[in-house]
């Protein structure tokens, strides 16, 4: 849209509207540009002409809470302009975005000489936006509070939950030994695989509740670990009609095996879930190059929905699943970060997704280990 047809301009009488358009500058911003930080002095009013801007508060090193979003025909920054108080949140651009900018003193000059009815329109719109963002904020707070409570509860029941899980595991092993036919073996494998998944899921949730990642590093042969991973998932994959192909060099890294397995498991689960029962193919490759250990996990599923791609690694970002909590990729990232590595992805609609993981050579086992 152009600046003349923007909602904010339409609040003003024609003469003042023309003056505002003349004073405004139009700028293009690239993805992830930070327009202003929390606490900065307000200098401009921004009119969104194309794209999207999000307002978020920093909660931790890599954690932000989104408070509100501005879309085309919306505007922001007026509160700071009016009361002169520092910005209350960070503003960040998502995707290619076009904004009209009006300097504070130009705007104040025009607003000061404007009719009361114009001010009322501005006021109404601002109140409406404040109400919307407060509602969204309260909703998020309630949701997070619930997750924290769930984490505290998990902390207390996890020990009790592990005992019956071990019982299930042992009973099915005994059953397999007593009844040596293939069908019993298959069912017992399935029982064990599912018990293991329950255990992994509770650990994921517990880890999230604790909010940190403690590593128990040891020299780990990636090819061997991936073979075990494949075995552990054999029944799950057969049931889901998914082929898992592994190509791994004999690379040894100093890593937390259980945590790394959890990363692979979360990414594999996502790929399998994306096939939606129609079956598919997942390929995991691992090799060493340029002082880095590289791991690639590729599936030929429908691709990650475009609307969540930019925020995939944030907690609670989930899409199209009734039961998803949106923690799988957030946990995977926190584990890779804790190893000093990097995780990213490429995804193409209807063609599939590849996750790229790199672990630094420093994480590699020393010969003496
Ligand atoms: N390989 C993939 N193919 C297609 N979509 C994917 C893939 N991986 C992730 N997604 C999408 O990303 C969303 C977020 O994934 P994430 O693992 O973080 O959470 P979740 O799977 O929804 O929930 P949880 O893992 O906590 O059970 C998924 O809901 C899904 O829509
Ligand atoms: Mg998941």
C-alpha cells in the first residue's frame, strides 16, 4: 500500500494529511532488522505499508516473548511519541517490510494544531490496540504459568513414573524370552519402544521445566550411536512405513549421547509425523569437515509450514498437530547450543526438509580421552 491510503493518514484533514505524507520517509527493511530496542528514546512514528513488525520483550539470552504484531495499515510508536517515555519493547522486522517514518517533532507540530475529532480517532485506535496486546499478553502468561506448574508437577512424579516404565520394559523382555516365536518378539519390541518414547517425552518436558541443559559428555562414535538410534526406532519406523537411511563416517565427538539422541529423536518424530501415515523416507548423514562435525537429517515430507519457519526454534511454536507442544525443535536447539554447535534448516513446500547440525571440533574427543 502507499502512504496516502494508510489508515493513520486518513484520520487527518486533507491539508494536514498532505503535510504528513510530505514529511514521511519511506524505507525498506530486511528480515530481522531491529527497529528499536526496549528502553530507547522514541524518535519516530512508524506506518506499516508492507510486511510485518513484532514487538517483543527479552526474557533470557535467547528467549523473547512476543507481545504484539503490526501488519500493513497498522502503525506503532505513537505512545512513546506522545508521552516521551522510553520504548517498552524491542521492535523487529519479519520478512521484507516497508515502513513510512514520521519524525517526532513533525508529528507533534501537526497533532498540536489538529482538531479534537482527529485526536479522538487516534486515541480510539490506540486504546483498541492496547486492549488487544494486553489480552494476548495475559493469555501467554496464563499459558506459560500452566507450563511451569506442569513442570513442577513433573518433577515430583517423574521418579514414580520411571518405576512402572522399567517394570513394563522388564516384563516384556521376560515375555520375549519365555515365548520365542516371532510374533511375540515383535509385540514385545513394540511395547518396549513405546515405553522408551514415553520416558523420552517426560524427560523432554522435565528438561524444559528445568530450563537448562546439563551435559554429560563422553567420547561418542557417531556411526555407532546412529546405528543404535536406528535399531531403537525400528518398530516405530516399520509401523509408520518410514525408511530410515543412515550414512555416517566413523567420527568420534565428545558429546552427551542421550541428549544427542534426543535431538535426532525429536527431528525424526517431526519428519514421521509430517508424513501423516502415508510413509516416507528420512536420511541421516554424518561426517567431519573443516574442523566441524556435520550432521544432516533430510525428509521428503510436505515441508515445514511457511507461517512458522521464522520462529520454528522458539518454545511453543507448533502447527497442524492436535497434540504438539511445540517444544521438540526448541529442545533440539538448546542441546546443540549447549554443545557449542549450530542448528538450522531448509524446507521446501511439498519437497521436504533438511536440518543441518554442526558441532565444533573443540567438542571432538581428544586422543587421550
Ligand atoms: N520435518 C518436518 N516436516 C514438516 N513440518 C515440520 C517438520 N519439523 C517440524 N515441523 C513443523 O514444526 C512444528 C514445530 O515442531 P516442534 O518439534 O518444535 O513442535 P511439535 O512437533 O509441534 O511439538 P512437540 O515436538 O513438542 O511434540 C510442528 O508442529 C510441525 O508443524
Ligand atoms: Mg516435534
